């Protein structure tokens, strides 16, 4: 019954909206409808400053930050970027002087045609493996000139080995760099194998355009604050 009465009131208001009745009549109809609503649902909640609804925040921050994440970000920040976001060369003056060793590797996939020419030492530019070996040694010594934020360190040892792998027609390259100082030699070892790989590519590119240099990566490092690390461990 009550709902039917409310529906009748709504229809009455609707008729007022679509006719030229006076605003006074419309206001009276709306007032009667409000009374009917209050009789069914009770008085409307207060809208003053003490209303519980007014005390609710309009928006909520739904961003979830796991515990400790902020501390981890600061503890593991990139050392070559300052706290203001600028590139910087790391100050190693307070670091301990220790023996540093790093071993890196890469692979040059030649394809069968170029591989057979290298194996037979028939590449027109000369002995590929020997030239690439020397290039790798020179590359390690030039690391600080090639990589802007690397320190110019005194290397005590550089080794570059190239091995032919007939299974996938590739040249496997391993480079080792050593120094006694305040900073590591990972970049020197990786530069050695990269330059050696590029030299193999340069000497063989006339025989094949499909040569790929892959898997440039650090394999082992020793010394410094972080101690010893190996990829296989």
C-alpha cells in the first residue's frame, strides 16, 4: 500500500514537471513526497559537521608498499647514480685493497662455411684466433677509455682463450682479468671477450653475414666486499 502511494506521488510530480503548473504547487508535491519517504525510511541523516558520513575521507590511498621495500631501494641503489639522479664515478678511496679476479665468456656462432675457413686458417685477413686473442688483451687494457665511469686500474694479468666448437660451428671465448686494488675487474674481463668476439666477426664477415655474437656474461669473480661469486653456484 505504501509503495503504491509513493508511486502515485511520483507520478504526480512527473505531471508537474511536464505541465505549466506553478512552482508553488510543484514544491508542495515534493514536500508531500518527502514526508511519505520519511514515514517509511525514517528521518534523513544529519548533514552537519558531526555526521559520521562527513568524517569519512573522500579518497583513499590504495597504493600498497610491502614492508621494508623503501629501505631495500635505498640499500641497493645503483652506485653509478647519485642520490640526485646524476651519473657519477664511484669514490673507491675508502675501499680495501685486495686481489681482484674476474672471468667472462662469450660465443661467436660462425655457421659451417665460415667455421671451416677459420679451422683451415683460410680466412683472407689472416689467423683469426691469434688476431682476436691480441685484440681481446688490448681491449681489456682500454676498458676505462671505452666505458665512461670505469676506473683506470692497473691490471696484473689478462688472459684470452679462443676455442673452436664444431658442434654448433662456433668460437667459444673466455677472458680473465686480474688486479690488486680497490675496485673489481669484471668490466675488463667482459670487454676482453667482447672485443675478441667483434674481431672474429670482422675477420669473417666476408665469408658470412649470418655470424652472431652471443652469451656475453660474467662467469666468476673474486675479491672485494662482495667476495667470491660464480654463475654455476
